[in-house]
C-alpha cells in the first residue's frame, strides 16, 4: 500500500484519517505510541525533524503538517472534486481558509487560552475577536466554505474548529455548531471516527 499514515488517535493524525476517507485512497495506519515518546525515535525524526505526528508517506513523498497533508491528498487524489482546479476562482477561497486554520485559529486560540500578552498588530493571528469574526464571515449563509460544495478546506478548517469546540477553546456560536454538525454527518467523517475509536479501544486508550 503506497499511502502510509503514522498515527495516534489523540494527535492531529486523527484528522488525517478523515482526509484519507474523503479522498477514498487505500491507506495503512502505523500506530505510534506518543505516550512513550515513540514519535521521537530516530526513524520518525528522519521523516519529520520536528519529531511530531502526523507523518504521511506516499511512495517516496513525505508530507507533514495537517494542512499540507490535506492539500497534497486533495490535489493528488481528488483534484477537481475536493480541490478546486488551479484556474477555478474558488481555489483562492479554498487556499485562504485552509491556511487560516493552522496560521490563525490554532495560535489565536492558544494565545487566548494561555493568556499570552502581545501586540495584535505584531501577531499574524491578530485579536481573538477578529479571528472569530473572520471565521463567522467564512461560514455566513452557506453550508461549506465554498458554498454548497464541500472541499478539503472544510476538513482542515472544520477539523480544527471541531477540536477547538470539543475542548471549549472557542465559543460555540450558532454558526460554528451548525457547521460542525454538517461535517459530522458526512459518511467519511463517521468512518474516520469509527476507525480512530477502534484504535483507541485496541490500545486501551479510552475515550
């Protein structure tokens, strides 16, 4: 099997399982026991010098970082379906919100949770309220980020939002909750959730 995901269900690799189910490509999961530091083993650090999950290999290709993995998979295996083509104006919106998740939502939420002191004008994520407003704008009056069309951007952006909502790191505003419910209704999300749950059970990790 060409596509291999180094995985732990309590890491961002859980979202990559959803990505793989959406694109529909066969894949192998290799469990990495992050609780014992297995992600810092030399073989994995050779693939990702950060010593972090997820790591995805596809033949000779190595991809890390959730957004990069999602964009790679959609372009390679679902181009024109989950990834707008390069001459489609929708690709601009697709890239915009895909990259907003790791560059704004994640650090912005962490800054709020940890009470970081910084000048919003000097931080790429700005203020927490501006971040939430931008997210509401992205989802206003439409089912998905591209309107009626679901894309890999919804897995990247939506997966981050669902995680933040789960751990109460973001206000459960009505638009966020409704969007999250639409994502959870997707068969691929449900398959991924079942697979992550089965791995938690197999390794006695609980829920």
